[in-house]
C-alpha cells in the first residue's frame, strides 16, 4: 500500500467518523416523532439551505453530470443545469413559505402524505397511501444511485472491489440516519454541502488556470471533440466515440428534455420537506439566497470540470485510456491528479458526501412516510411515539437493503437512476403540491386521479423507445406533469364541491401572517 493511499484512507476515516459521531450526538434530541422527522421546526436558514441543496444534488452532481459533459454532452449538461437552477429558484420563491404555513394550519403535518390527507380531508387516507407507495418506489431507486456512487468512488480511489464499496457505503449511511434522524441528517448535510462547494470551486478554478484560462480551455475542448469525432485517439474506446457522436446530434427535443428537469423541484419530498423544518417564514428569504448561489456555482463548475476533464487528464492518465466507464469518475480522477494525497482525500470525501447527503435524506423521508402515514395512520392509530420511531428505523433498514440489491449491478448509471426517480417525484407530486397551495377548488378525488395517472405515465413512458415515435424521446417528467395537472383540474371541476371545512382551512392558511 502506497503512502498516498494511506493518507487518503486517513482522510476518509476521519470524515466517516465525524458523520457517525454527529448521528450519535443528536440521538438524544429525538424526544418525539416531530423531532426525528422534522427537527421540531427549529432549523436555521444556513442549515436549511445547505442541507436542502446537498440532499438534492446527490452523487450525480459530482459524478453523473460531469460524466455526461466528459462524454461530449456539453449541450445536454448545460441545459440540464439551467433547468435545475431555474427550478431551484422557483421552488424556494413560490413553494417554501406557503408550504411551511400550509402544513402548520392543516394539523401541523410533519410529512408530505400527512399534509395531503389533511389538506383534502381524506378520511380514508387514499391520497396519502398512494403517495407513500410511489414515494417508497422512487426513493428506493434514488437511494440505489447513491450506493452506486459510493461504490464507484471507493473503486476509483482505493481500488476496492465494487461490491465491497457498496457494503461500506450502506453501513455508514445507515449508522447515522437510524440514530440521529432529521437533526443529524441536516447537520451532516450542512457539513457535506460546504465540502462539496469548496471542492468543486477550487477544482474548477485550478483546471481553468492550468489550461490557460477560459478561452484557451474551451478551444482545447473543442479541438478534442473534433478529434474524437474523427476517431483520432487510438486509446478511445468505441463506446466513448459513439457517445461523443451521439451527443453532437442534440435536438430541440433533447433541449426540452434537459431543461424540464427543473419541474422536479416542486415535488421532491426530501427537498421540499426542508421548507417545513425551518424556524420561521421570515428566514426563508435568507435561505433562498444562500441556496440559489450554492446551486448555480455548483452546477456551473460541475459542467466545467466534466467538459475540461477529457483534456486535463490526458497528461496524467497512463496509458491515456478514454472510455465510458471512466466518465463518471472524472471528478475523482481530477482530484487525485491535482492535489497532494491527504488534501485530495478530504476533497474526495465531497463525492462521498454528495451520495450520502441524498441517501440519508431519502431514507428518512421514506421511513417517516411509512411509519407516520401507514403504520400510525392506518395499521395502529394508537401507536406511541416510541413505536413510530422504531418502525421508522426498521423502514430505513428495509428500503436501504432493497436499494442495495438494485445497486448490485456495477454497470448501473448514476445519471440514469437519478433521472428515472426524479421524473417519478416531479411528475406525480409536483402538480399536486402546487395545486394544494394555490388552488382552493382542488378536490381529493382530483388529486388521487392526477397522481395515479402521472405515476403510470412515468412508468410506461420510460419504457417506450423514441423509435416508436419521436415524442417518446421527451423526458417523461414533462408528459407526467402535464397529464397530472389536466386530470387533477378536470376531475376537481367535474366532481363535488370541496367541503366547507377544507375551504375554511384554506382561507385560514391564505390569511396567515408571515
């Protein structure tokens, strides 16, 4: 074992130790289910903002998105980043304050399914149950992407066998999520979000300077792409050359599919629940500014690192092999080449942080939905807080194990897994959240119908190839979102009028002071 690897191992051990310590430290703060699931609505603006963005961006920010740009997909990476930036801003601007107020008025709801049941006075809990089931399905897929990111990172840095890396990531994430709950998740996400930001910013700046500045760097990337198209690189695999060629055929449909990623933010449970946990509505403006700056810088630099990586790494790779497997490790390989071993190890933890910060948040939201809305809401309505917490921890374990099984395929693409889950959340929950907050006339029947239709659309649309018809080349989040809106509004208008109790609550929420 080399001295460099020993230094990197020390950095990783220190980092993972801190994460587990935080989980144990906050274990005693969980005196109730509201503490475990929502931190008692006591989180400050900085913690709320950074934990929201860190939990949102996952391993795909530092692996999937740079990997896409590395393969010549600059256009797709740019439009995707633009859509995500716009979506982040709009979600903080029009959803954050309203969702916090609305969840307080409607029974002080501490989960999204509970809020929807209360908002539409669904005594049979049909909408909440459907939401929980779809949430668990898509969360499991999303968590699997985090495990894949951990495994690829450990393989890239330490040469660990893929499945060994999976087990290591599973153990650490479970350790502090099960013990610490929302307090631990938000605190670790704050640390991880800061680390991700610093690592990205420094790496991007150094790459640009090394390659002669922005203009010279872009010229070199352009030249590299032209050579790749001609097949001038003997070391470039056939798959990578095919990827470069395919990414040059970027159409209007591709641009639309990329930019509509922003729709996902209106229905991303692990993201919007941060709005519910902040201390006060007045602090949301501060959080919004912090979050928007963070996400714009992070997305921009991630695309730059991926695009420049193909040129920058050529002087360090021996032999200079260029292939699709290396695509999603471009950031980790750049860090190893750029910094001294221990510093590289600390910054490499940013990639681990990206995967862990999302996986822990998703596991917590999935477990809270099941334990609070299915176990206590339907199975055992007299369940104590202790019983709910125990069921929640068991749910975390079960969802993590299923995600672990999904991630056993080492050919899994982080970007593809995230894309599918993202469409599931954005298409099903996004329109319902918006209508619940803005349209007084929305009915429970309309919300249930729209949710189910959107869920089916995501599942089916994803499986139909664009060769059947060009329209199926559009990212499934867009048709699901539109169908959800149309069905929910249509059924609401055609059905019975909303009951007076629900309308009175809605008026109370609208008149609630900030």
